[in-house]
C-alpha cells in the first residue's frame, strides 16, 4: 500500500550490504581511491573522539528527524567512500542510486582555538594521550563544549547531496556525518585537520602558563675576588680556610698569614747556596766563610776588648836606693 502512495518498497539491511559491496568492487576496478566506512556491531563509534562527534550531532534539534535513517544507512555499509580534508568532507552513499555528498565545515576561529588551548594548558602531557582521548574530565568537557568547543555547530556546517530529497539533511548526508564519527575511531587526527587547527598546539601550550625563571645577574653586576677584597679589606686567601672550633678553656691560636706564591718562590731562590757543598736548609741563608784576615782582625779586636774590661791599677812609686856617703 505504501508503494502506491509514493513510498518505495522496503529494502532489508542484508540487501543494502550486498548492493554496497558490488558498488565498492566496481569502483575499485576503475582504479579509484575508495575508503568505505565499515561498521562492526551495533556501535557506530567506540573511541572518545568518535563518540563525541556523534553526540554533538544528536544534541542539535535541526538534525533530529533525519539522523535515525542515517544511522541505519551507515550500519548497512551504504557509505562506500568517505574522504576527509581541511574544512571539507566528500562521500559516496549507496541508495536507490549512487549519490554524491559534500559537507563543508568552517574552520575554528583563531580566537576560539587560542581560548581552548589556554584552558587546556598543562593538562595534556603528550600527543598520544590526546589522540587516544585519555583526557581529564575537565579537558573533555572543555573540548566538547557546545558553544565554543572544537566540534561544529549547525550554523558552521554546509550540506549538499545529489539525491532528489528537498531537505538540507537527507538520510545520505546523515549517513556521511555518522561515517565521520566512525572514521575518527581509526584516525582521530582528522578532526583537527577538518577544523583547520594543529593538534600539537594543545601540547605546546602546556608550558606557557608555567612561571618563568628569574634572569641571572649580568656579568657587570658580579663582584670578583679582587673587588670583594678591595671593597671590604679582606684577605681572600684566608676566607677559603675553614674556621676550626675552639675548645672550652683554650684561647684560639692566631692564624698564620697565608704566604703568596711569589713569596714562596723567593724563599726557595734565597735558600740555594752560592758555592758547592752541603745544601742549606730551606728558609735559612747560609753563613759566609771567614777569611784569614778577618780572623786576625777579629782576634785583635777581642784582645783589645778584654784589655779595656780589666780594672786599671795604680803604678808603683819608684824605689829609692840609698847609697852611702862618701
């Protein structure tokens, strides 16, 4: 009865799959690049990015009436080719005929993308973690936010199909949109390509909010040892010696002045003997040898000194001898 009122006869899922497989084989023989959407099981998508894409479609009332038929088509394998590029998706969907679908999606504005990167800064550790969807709940909610997240709103999506359906979103377009969610399970990086952004920005912005280290002082502001010694009147050589604790009841011994390298070298030079013989002890100058003249002069000087040291005695008066008178 439905057929007489304009409804086409019902086609089972098995028949749709067989028809899609024949079309895929035909297109491959022509040498075209074919990327069909293959759904195993009842779930269209199972990863974070795929599920989030499908949920984003389902929360808009503009797509509410056409989405159920699209889910049926993509599960039956009717999307025999799906190509995702920057801001554009092209698909071939099997129906009564083979229809061409084109979906244009506006790129994320720079201001919106910067806001997303700023809000997610420091919460994403690696690109692998990002693409696998292993994100904190706060990051997931921010990326998937309806008004200013990464996923497009209906006003940012342009739809077209070669089928005779007058609606903007026909079942073939809906099937292609769900096919995007299934493809994101395999290649999640295609979402960032589709929205015209670089996923690495989310990783690079992780270090922007960290505090920058204080700058080191310039070379002109650093005091060298000579400047410190001149400024405070310190002997910088003594500052390197650790101060030993003084036992109770004992007075500290005065520190010996540190000898400079030049003074040590001078002491070594002076300690060398001028003539052959036994080497003098280091630090003491060798006594000069006395010549014979010097020894004689020294003896005479010693005798004179001893003579002066003796007390002077009074001279005896001359003895008068008496002679007899003649």
